[in-house]
C-alpha cells in the first residue's frame, strides 16, 4: 500500500515540476501544458474556411463585395453584409441557400458559380420559412450561417 502511495506522490511531483523542465526549443515537457499553438487558437466559425476558399475571392474577406476578382467580373459582387438590412431586417437564408447551392444542373444565369458540389457532405435538417423541412448539406448551412454572421447592424 505504501508503494502505491509513494508512486502516486512521485508521479504528481514529477508532473507538477515538468513545466520547469523546458525542452531545447523552449516548449514544456508537461503532458498537461498547452502548446503555444493551442494558446494562439481562436474559435473559428464553422463556415469561415469554406467561405474563404469559395466566396472571398469575389465577395471579399469581410463580405463587402471587394474581393480581388470582383472588379474583373461583368457584374460587381453584392455586398453580403447588408442582405438582412435590404430584406427588412431579416436575413434571407432561403435565398442565400438557393444562390450558393445553384440548383445543380440548371446553372446560374449570372457570374455566380454554383457551389453545391464543393459543399456536399453530411446533411442536416433545415426548416424553411414555409415550415418545410429540407435536408441540406451541412457545409452549405455552415457557409450560410457564416454569411449571416457578417450582417451589419441596423444602426451602422
């Protein structure tokens, strides 16, 4: 019994002192110590990465229609930050879903490509304003939620 107690005490002491035993590169050897990259990480919106990969080139990093390719398009990309303001203060999620997805096979008539294939994957239930439940790719929902998060405040 004393051997177990001594072993536990030794393990606790060793682990507690581990932060002071730095590796040559300055990182801690403690199994419980967060790495520098963990400390620097910020919670990222689930749709931010897909937006950056598929939308920001035209709509810009902040969604204001000022992406690097936007000026070269025949139609200037819309400012995504004022969609709710232009819709009476309500974010038009259904219209945004339809525009991003693009109704595969029917294609858009404008410059906006369809992203249904890029955002396919596991599906989730989405309830349309009509009450209809639509099985929708989770990646598509993440991007729509991200665009919703970009909406300007009414007072700005």
